[in-house]
C-alpha cells in the first residue's frame, strides 16, 4: 500500500524544534493545530474545524471501526511530560519533533488504548475547591417544606386565596368524607377523622402546594375490599356500629393504615418504588373502572334502603334481587332527587365558572336540604343517627390481624402512592414546581402513621379537590389551605355533629355515584382498542379481574400481566428490514444516507445483495433465539440468488451479554461458510467495552467489521458487491471448494485461493465541515496493490 503523505509536527507545514515538552507539544499540535484562516480549505484545516465543532472523535482507523476511543480531545494546557508518563508512553525527542506525525499519532493512541484496557485510569483535571456549605444551608436542606415556604409567605397575594380554597374544600370534604368513610366500611365519622390529621401533616411535610390529601373513592373501596378479603365477617359497620364485627373491622382498617405508612418508609429506604413502574396508565384506568363497579354494587343497599349480604359481587347482586320486594321507596326517592340535584348544580358550576367567584358547594347544599326535609317530616328512611362529638382520642389499635393484612397492605400502599404521587406531579407540572418523590414518601408515611392513631384510614390525594384548589389559588396557592380546611372540619366534628342525626344514608350514595363519573373510563378502553391492542388487553384484565375478584386480586393480577407483557416485549422485540432512501443513488445525497423500514416507506429501497437488519432492543439471553430466528428468516427470504453482505443496525442495541456474544460469533461463522459478510453499523462500543474486550469478540469477528455510522458499512458492502461482479470465476471456484470440504477456515482459504479479496484492511475516514460531508476515504485492497484517495 502506498504510504500516506505526512505533515510536520505542528500540522501546518512548519517545523517545531522547541525542546520543552516535545511529546505533548507534538501530540496537541496534531490534535489541536492553530486556528486556520477563514479562506483556508486544506484537509488539515477542515480536520481542525471538525474537532472544534463535533466533539470527541476516533483517533485511529482501528478506533473508527471498533469505537474504542477514550475521552474527547484534551484541553490546551502547558506541556507536561508527567501527563505522558501517567500513560506509560516513552518517546525520544527525535521521534516527537522530527518523525512522521501520523506515526506519532498511531503510537500515542495505541499506548493510550493499552493504558485504558490495562485498567490504568485516565488523568483527571485538578479538583477544584469544594463549595463551602454553611450550617444554615445544611439545616435548610433537611427541614420540612413548611420551613421553606412559610418564612417567605406573601400575605398580600396568597392569604385571601388560601382562605377561600380552604373554606371551599372544607365544605366539600364534610359530606364527601362521611360518604367515603361509609364506602370504606367504617362509620361516617371516621371519614371526617381522615380529613383532619393527614392533610395537616401534609401541609407540614408535603411538597405539592395544591394537593388535597384525605379521603378518595378508589382508595376507600380498596381499603374496604382489602379488609373484607382478609377478615371475613357476617356484618359491617353500616349494619350495626356497635357490633363486635364492626370493632374488628375498625381495628383492622386502622392497622392497615399504620402498616402502609411503614411500608412507605421501607420503599423509600430500599428504593422499592421501582414497583410503581409496573403499574402503567391502562392498568390504573381499568382498576378505577372496575372499582366503580364494586362501589355501585356495595351502595345499592343505601339506594333502595335494604339490607344485603357481604361477599363476592355476584353474591351481593343475588342478595339485592332477593330484597327488591322490600324496597324503601322514600329512600329511593331521596336518592334520585339528590342525584339529579347534584348533577344540575355541578353543570351550573361548569357553565358559569367564569362569572362566579367560587363554585357552589353542591354536596353540602344538597346534604343540608335533604337532612332538613327528613328531620321535618320524620321520614322513615335509613339514617346516620348518632355521630360522636369531639375529636377522637389517640389510641393503639389491636394487632391480632397483622399477619392477614401484610399482603393487602403492600397492595394498598403501592396503589395509594401511585395515585397520590400522580396527583402531586400533575399539580407541580401545572404550576411550575418540582415534586420530590422521596419527600412525598416521607409526607405520606407520617400522614398514614399519625392518622392511624387518630381514626384515619389510608389517606390519598384527591384529583378533583386538588384541581379545585388550583382553580381558586392559581400560582399563589400554598399548603396553608390544608390547615384552614382541617380547622373547619375540626370545628364541625366538635360542635355540629348532633345536627347530622337525621341525615339519610341515601344522600351518601348519591354523592358517591356522582363522583363515579370521573372513575368510569370506558372511553379510554375504546381509544386503546384502536391504538394498541396490548394496552387494551391490560385494561381489560385490570377491569374484569377487579370487578369480579375484588380490588386486591385485581390490581395484583394487573401488575403480573404488566410484568409478563414487559418480558414478552423484551424476549420478542420488533425487528425491521431497512432500505436506503432513494436506493444506491441516495448515497450520493449531500445529507448522507437515510435508512428506513421497507414495509412502511415505499421510497426506502434495498440494494442488491445487501440486507440491513435492525433489532429494536438490547441483546440479552432472553431474546437471542428471537434475534437468530429473525435473521435466518430474513436470509432465507432474500429475493437475490447471491446475498453477499448482511448489515446489523445496532442503533437500538446498548448492552449485550456473553450469551449473545457467542450467538453472534456462531452467526458470523455460519455466514462466513456461505461467503457472506456480516457488518455492524451504528455500533456503540463504549457501553459494552468490558464484555466485548473480555470475551475476545473483536478478535473473532474482526474490528474492521464495526462501523460508527451506517454509511461506512454500506460503502464496504457496495464495494464488495462490485468486486464480486468482476470476479465471478474465483467465487465459483471458492463455492466448489466449500461444497467439497463442507468447512472453511479463513487462513487456509486465503492461502489456497489468494485471488479472493480480504476486506480486513479496508479503512474509511470521514471529515465533516459545517454539516457538509467531505469524504476523503483511504481504501486499500491488498491483492490489487492499489491505493485510491
């Protein structure tokens, strides 16, 4: 091969005889020559601009094909022999100053590579001084969020809107809390208890200024179903609040809250929050829709004023039909009228939203009207009756059912955290502040633990109440609204509960049913069916299993289905056959080559004798068989009699394990027997260097077969095809020899048939300037003894 023209050490045709730091001066002069003039068009000046604008680049031909380069070109610094000594590089001054700069470049880069592969660390710039952190900053970092926003509280902007939001939420929480407390299988006052301690704790430790923590319909039914499944009883608290069954249910519900709070802390410490990643949106949507079916079923007895048995959904519906002759028509009328009134006022709020300063508290309004009517007429309907006055005295619950509640606590804590964090994250995204996941774990942990001792069941974020807080307060809102709403609810619990004696339970059912409008997401299922059958399948599994088996088993099966789908997607990812946009002529385009899926783009055309195969996932033991199967199927279905090159597009492959290394070596050997070249384009060696170097992968496959870009692989493949067309006789002789011996060794074949070309020494360089590609490639074909530039 003809020798490559060399330049002087400084890269600009000027000799450099400075004795100081000869090695480093020569190396930096080669990498970072002096800035060229504006009208200079030399190749070296283009190379300088390329390094200045394009960032880290390969230093040698070997590195270009294998991707084995280290850090970006070093910054200019004072020459230092110590820097070279750290890499074990020793050159004489004569070599550094008078020798060929390309020889110096090669030897220096090879030494750097050897240093990296041998485990010697690359030099690091001197560390700067550590930033001094004052005790005040350190204390501020670990203080609860209330100590961050309260000292900077702007009374002129925030106080008025916080008070209004707190009052509106309190008027909304009072009827909602009682309804959701009954939905959770507890007496109605426990819904009010759940609306005091948790939001107060969140105002101190929470990170979302607009979040309203407390009762929530999906979590209420999740808690009730979890306790029912773990502790079967004949009656519940809605039948007889003073029964032994109700006392056991209360202890179990409060214990479930305590266990979930402690699980929050464990999730944060051991980073188990990764499990939340296996609950995608379709699963949550199907879960809430299935939970709404259970909510409708469990509240039918309040709609009709009848008594039903506890059990599975079909058992409850059988009991409902048995009790239909005993319907309390007065209760049904109250439910129907209150339901229509709630919907009408809700629509009125939506229609005149811009004209009203605050929305009408429809739930509180309807509750007061219905309670007054029932009290005035002494109507014979199921009533709430006595509600204890005053705050609940903190006490320790019974731990008798601890073992039975472990599995429900895990499920409840996972689902509750996902829903609460999603609400907090939505508030942060909408109003421009960050929500820290760890801080949310802390806030929910303390809220659940403290709430369990003061009569609260598992608290969660409410999207509807949080959205209302955001509409009222806007960007000026702070967590103070939680403190104000807690104060109002506490006053009601201490002084006004006797007025709720005549409140009908049918009004509770109407409030719950109106809230279900936002939980039933059948429209989501319809959309998923037309977009993604897999996600629609997850939605259906979550919906059906939750509806029929209960929320505990439903969410468990849904998470399992999500994990199985993820495993399937990893074991059998998508594969594509790519073509070049515009065919072989597209390679001459000034923007380079574009490869696209031939099935989806008619303009993407395959080049004769070349197949481009793309694998849309990382390579690991679970999908190696799928990779091999699809690649062989692509070869067998080739439309050409002679397939001389297979290019693997590795743009989606970021990791690889030893099992797949062996598989690729086996494929390479099989293709080699057919005289088919296997090339790797868009190769990412940095993330896989340890596995590839340790396994000897490059020595087996050949470093010349790996390309940083698709264009280099295509150029080699096209050149190979052109050579084969001009050497058909030699190839036929090779095929006959291969069929006789049924095996082939690269060394013996080269000795027996020297006319067969070797592309191992093919080298391609690219120099880019201002987005335009200037191809200056040096190709050597050993048999022809010819160099082309």
